[in-house]
C-alpha cells in the first residue's frame, strides 16, 4: 500500500492513542516510580492488549459488541471494576510508606506485574474494540480488503500503542529523575489512584 494510505492511518491511530487515558496514565506512573526501562514492560502489556483488540475488531467482535448490549455491559462493568480496584490499591498504597516499595520491588527485576497491569488496563476498555471496528473500514474499501493489509494494520496499531505508552513512561521517568521526595511520590500515587477510580466510575455510568 502507498504512503498515502499508511500515513493517514498511522497518524489517526497515534493521535487517538495520545489522548490521556487509563493506559497512558498508568505508563506515566510506572515510569515515575520504576524508571523508563522497567516501564517498557507496561508499554508491552498495553501493546499486546491493543493488538488483540485490533484482531478482535478485524474478526467482527466489535460488531457483536455493538449489537449485544448485555455483552458490552458485562465487559464494560468488569473493566470499570478493575480500574476502581486498581485506583483504590494505589490510594491505599500511598498511605503506607512501605507500600511505596512497590517501585523497589519492580525495579529489582520483577516486571511481570508491570506487564500484566498494562495489559489489563488496556484490555478493560471494550470501546477500543468498537473504535477499531469503526476505524478500519475507513481505510479499507471493497477493492483494498486483503489479509496482508489487515495484518499490517493490526501490527502497526500494536507498535503505535507501544510507542505511545513508552512516551508517557519517558515523561514519568523525567519526573523520577527530578528525585522528588517520598511525600510527593505518595501524592502522585494518590492522584493516580483517584483518577483511576474516577475513570472507572465514569466508564460504569457512561451510556455508550
């Protein structure tokens, strides 16, 4: 496919991905608490989830979600519950100075927790599948539908998801480099936790 195809598609996915949300906020927080290199595990989890969502959209699950209100609500409420739980955990952790050792634990080499949290936060939003379902056809006409093109679109979506999360993690790492105090770090955890709870509640009460 020509650059006239890939450039608009890549820019559209990139701009949409750069909009602050739970995944980017999590990447930022992990970058601030664990450093940029460790936070790349978060970016990887986000990329894997985004890739699977793009595959699901390509397979038609997005159409199923738009037609099945019950299935959409189940996935939405499960995602909202996870965001609220994660937010409360961050808030409670900020009050316990020893809980801030989460960053130390992760920094010590166990990045699986970063990956899983990045994956689960990204996967908890069913609207991403609906978004990809609406987006892909805009770039695939009846004469351009090909498995190879679709595979490349899915792969590019995953790469962009990784890059965006890595950018936010880098911004968080810049905060870490400022060597802020433990008290300020605790406030960051509280702010992040509060935003996750708010986002979870907002997702639960949203009508779409």
